[in-house]
């Protein structure tokens, strides 16, 4: 097939897909009408790319800075805060009437060198973490509706990971279990009493030893009045085999505590070839069914109030780097921003939910 002919076919496909998107309801329109949040991780440096911006504003009522609010980016040196990239995403959200979610205040990984190599004492780290949480949460007070306060503090067995913040040397709570996590929540709540505060975790989505430990921790926090409002289940699906029944049961027991659940980093990775194209054509449909199932597992339960994907176009997903090129194509839009079968399956799942005929989310 001559290249020009192939190119014109491709153009026609894009036009048809965009028309299909725009003519029918977008994800955002379906989400707004059901008063749920459908969001995505977003990157400030991509706000100059036309199709990135139009897709983000058209299909999502929620965004979360992928990296701009992490220690490395926002607190690059002692006493130095760089709020600009985060502010750009927050302003984009404000202009497009999107909610913005913060990620993340405390994570044992990707800590800036000045901190990890700083040989700080526990007392000094306590002061540094308190100042970081106070400065960052106060800066975004009233602009972010929710925060991932703690990210990935547990290992696969549900035990607390050793980290700078827990016991290496920690903030003076080493060996006292979840005390450092509780302290971070209390500092975040002091800085913005209106923000919803979440514990965010990977690989604790279904029923397993890790999610049992997570459930026990947040149940204890709730009982003792620790200011926690929800749990973030990341939902990185790398094997096309999610345990939907287990995920549903886990969401039910967490929301049964009076907590919200957000699906915070959903992506469904496919085996791909060297060009990033899925190896098996059947995987498109398998991926679509998984997106549909996760949407229903969450939104069919009142306390599960948001689903975010970790990015929205395959062009900028973390997956290919993470899997050394073996997996990819994990999101709802392909590299050319054309909606995939997964997009339509996710939208159909939203459509199957009852309407909550209120005005679109402001
Ligand atoms: O911004 C610097 C750039 O100046 C520098 O030239 C470049 C080369 O090293 O690095 C750039 O920073 C990178 C950053 O992404 C922004 O692109 C960091 O090295 C890189 O480590 C960072 O990776 C992110 C990773 O978290 C660590 O923060 C990924 O993009 C991001 O998708 C990933 O997201 C995490 C969630 O936060 C938590 N859950 C798991 C998820 C996937 O790992």
C-alpha cells in the first residue's frame, strides 16, 4: 500500500475516532452526570502539546501531577521550594474546572540526594518533614481537594518498609510501627483541614496479606481519630489477570470503615514488540474488559469516588521504561491520541451507572 494512501487512511481513522468521541459523550460528560471523578496523572511540560491539552480537558474532570509535587521536584534543595511546575498543572485544572489531587508528601523512594545523603539526625528529619508538609500543603490549600500523604510504605508482606522516614533514621518514631505515618497525616491536616487525606499503596488492591495489613492500619487510624479520609489503590495491572472479585471485596471492606477509595494509578500493560505494538491482537479486547471491570468494581460502590489512570496516552506511559520495553500500550488513548477499545469499554461502564442528576462537578 502506497505511503500516501496509508497516511490518508490513518488520517481518516483519526477524524472518525475524534468525531465518535466528540459526537458521543466524553468520559468527562459521563462522569459529571454521575457525579464521579475520572482523572489522570498529568505532566506540566506537556501542557504545550496541543492534542495532550485538548484530550486532558475534554475527557477528564480530575488531574494529578505525576511528578511535580514529589520531593525531588518541589523541594530540590534545603530551604528551596519549586512550586512552578505544580502551579502550572493546578492552574490548568482551575481553568478547566477540574479537581486536582496531590501526590505525594512522604515516599521512601526517589528522595532528593541532599536529603538522602545529608546524614540528618531523626530530630532534624522530623523538623524537615514537618516543614515540607506544612509548606507544600499550605501552598496548595484550597486548590487541591485531596492528597496522597503517604505512598507505598508497606512491603509485599504488609510490613513497614525500612526508609529514611521510618527507621533510617526516621523522624523519632523508629520501631513504633505506623506512628510516623500517623504524624504525617496530622501535620497535613493541620496545614489544610479541608483536604481529603489518603494513604496510597501498590499491590494491595485485592484480598491479600498486604491489603489485610493496610486494612488493619486504617481501621486503627479511624478508631483513634487519625485524620485519614481514604485509601488510594494504585491498580497497576501488569499481567492482564486482575482479581476483580477480590478487588471488589477489598473496596467494600475499606469503604465499610467510612473511608473513601480512589483508584489512583490504573493502567493495564500489554506484551508489546520492539515498536511498542501489542503482540497479540486479542489483548486489545482483554484490556478493554479489564478497564470495564475495574470501573464497575469501583463505581458500583458509593464510597469509591474516583478512578485515575496513570497518564492517558500510551505516548507518555512509564510502563515501557519500567518493563524494559517488554510491555506497553497500557492506557485509554494510543500514541496518536486515538481512543482505544478500552476507552469505549470504560465509557460504557460509566454509562451503565445510575445518573445522579446534579450539575456537573465544579
Ligand atoms: O525531571 C528530571 C529531568 O530533569 C532529568 O533530566 C531526568 C533524567 O534523570 O529525570 C527527570 O526526573 C524523572 C521524573 O520521573 C520526571 O520524568 C526521574 O528521574 C524519574 O525517576 C521519575 O520517574 C517517575 C517515578 O514515579 C519516580 O518518581 C515516573 O515518571 C512516574 O510515572 C512514577 O510514578 C509512580 C508513582 O509516583 C507512585 N506509584 C508508582 C508509579 C510508577 O512507578
